[in-house]
C-alpha cells in the first residue's frame, strides 16, 4: 500500500480537471479504500465531485500463474527443453535442463497427454512435434493485462488449477460536481469573535452541519430491568395516593420482622435454614425512641406483643408459650418488608388527624428481602418485594378484593382468583391468583390479608381501624415481561450486561 497522500483531495480535483469522469482504479490504483472514500466524502459534501462506488470481481495471478505467464506452462517448458536437445534427454537430464523438479514432473505428464513429446527407442524423451501453442500462458497473460478473460470458462479453469484467484475490487467512478474547482476552499467550522470583529465572516465559507454524523458513544449507564418495572409499580402506587415507606435498612430485629407479626419463636421460618442471622453484632437494643421528636410508645407495645404471644390479649388466646426477649432482639436480614409496614403502622398509631384519631394512610415499598433458600432457576437468596398497606376505618374484606382488582388491572392483570391462606399476622388471608394465558394456568401473583386486631391494637390503633396488606415479588412480573426463564440471567454475576443495556423500557399494559 502506498503511503497516505498528503493532499489527496487536490490530486483528485487535478485529475478531473481535463475530463468529466474518471475511474479511481486507473487514476489512484494504490490508494487505500478508506482514504480514498474519506477524500471523496470531503469533496462530495462540498458538491465539488459526485461519485459512485463500483464493486467488481477481478482475477489476479497466483505465484504459480505468475511463473507460467513469465516462463511458459510446465508442459511448454518441457517441450522446449526437448526440442533444443536434438538427441533427446533422459528424465534426469531433462530435470537438470529445466532446473525444477515439479515443473519437470507435471510438465512431462501434460506434454505426453498433449502428444507433444514421446520416448524414442533408447528410452530417451524427445519432442514429437515441431512447434506448440502454449495456450495456458497466453490465457494467463491476458488475465495479467486485463484482470479478466473474455471467456468465463477460462477463468473457471485457471482458478481450478490455482493459477489465478478472484478478488473483490471496490473502486469509484468519479465525476465533476456542480461546484467543481481546482482548489478546495477552507471551510470554517466555528463563527468566532475575531471573525465578527474583522468582518471576515462576510466572505468566509462555513462548513455545513453534517446531520448524518453519528454522535459519540456516551457510554451511559443503563437501568436494570428490575428497576424499570419498579418504576412502573411506583407510578401505580403514587397515582393511587400511596406514600413510599423508608426501606433503607436491610437488617431488622426479630421483634419487627417476626414477633410483632406473631410469627411464633419456634416457627420454621425463623430457622437458620430460612433466615439469615447477623453474627456481629448479634443483637439489637429493645425498640426505643431515637430522639425527642419520637413520641411513639415502645414499651407498652413491647409488653403487648409479649402478652399476646404468651397468654393472649385483644381477643386472642395467644400461643401460650414462654416468650424470650433475647430471641426477639436477634438481628436478621429482613425476610419481608412487612417488618417496615409494621413499624409504619406503629408510628401511625401515634399520629392524630383532625378528628383526634390516627388518620387513614396508604403506604407502599419496593425493596430487597432475604431468605436463606437453595438457589435454583427461579430462586435466589434475595428478591424484591412489592408491598402495600392501607389503613382506614371500617374496611371490609370485600373492599380488599375490590382494591386488588383495581390495583392489578392497572398492570394489565385481570380475572383474579382468591384462595384462603394463612399468615400469622392477617386474618382472613388470601393468596391472589391470575390466569396466565402464556402458561395456560392459574399462577400465584401475591399474598394478602387484613391485619389481625391483636397486631393493630397492640400498637395502640383504635379497634375500628382496619388495615389491608399485600405483597408480591418484583422478579416474577419482570421475568414474564422480559421473557427470562432463569433468574440468574436477571440478577448476579452471570447477567449479560449487553442485555441490560439493550432492553427496552417497560410499559405495563394498563387498562
Ligand atoms: N409478608 C407477606 C409475604 O412475604 C406479604 C404480605 C404483606 C401479606 C402484608 C399480607 C399482608 O409474602
């Protein structure tokens, strides 16, 4: 390849000066494609030239073809050597005369076949005709000069014998453009203060904007699919008047995560197998006010929770087992965000509305929870929980079912089914199912219920204030939305970052 020409654009203009059109193949045979294209683009954008790209296939000689074009075909060289040796030659002498073993061997065979040579009675090789026509050499010389051959069958035959190869040649047909000139005017890219001051802007030529230029890659970050679906859920909650709960604490005490929700202290969910316990520090302080502004009554609440576990209170008969404060103070990675809902409801109990009673409230959260589970295609040891809570006076179960219908309809999920279920903290409790058209069956989409009176009254909430609660995972709708079957493709070290960057924004099919 030739060294890059400094001013290729002016060379092109000069080459075009006395003709209307030229081929880059003839005029600039040694300039690299990219360099030539760049120069033509520069001229093209100024309308100084127009050009067309021409893709062609050309035949070029392989080293052996080169040799044949120069020295003749193998068989012709054998014939020529024997024609000169009037007495004929032994095979060894022929090889010496030609000086190439392969040429001698191949040429001999071909020359015999063509009946150019024969053996005489002494066993020597002799020429058997006066003259020959070296067709192969002539064909190759044609290819060498014209880069092709008038007969396609010749090209095919030479290619088969590996004497030539075909290669793609890209060239340009270049023509004078409407603004053709021999000099490329310097184009200004910026209007400067100096130009305005001196008046130079009046005569300057400005470079036009290139609207086809691709912008520089910004290497911007990308939102994870889970965060995109979370965004949609948050919007649904906000438009329904919910307030977001602060979920920025992954560690909770057993009290908020379990005891306040009446998960018995010897419940399997509290086992090491199901819950991650913190080893350092191991325990929390007893729930208490963090500062003066915190007017919540923690001690009565603590005592009430203990009383409900041990002997029952607020209409419950209790579990009737000795309740251990130590167990309640153990630190855990929260297993559900209901721990936070509970703390929020406890806070609500200390608030007063215009009527002097705790005001109705709607809370939601979407954040991580942790469960010590065996990891498989659909389970990790952590997931994101979407949780909602509604506190109001005289709520009924029918109201919860109706609310669930409205809530899920907003994300395109209709035709809900409710199945009685059990949570230690809600009564009644319902699992929520929906018919999944893709899977052709009912799938569980959430868990819900009305918080038990002994949970709410223990906090100090009035008995006629009822609270709905429900929870679902963020992962399940995300996996359905993005058609991911293995959760490890969504979270963790095996996630394909290209997938994260490329995936589209999500829109829940709202109705
Ligand atoms: N905590 C429940 C779960 O983890 C969800 C839920 C919240 C159920 C509130 C009822 C009330 O599945």
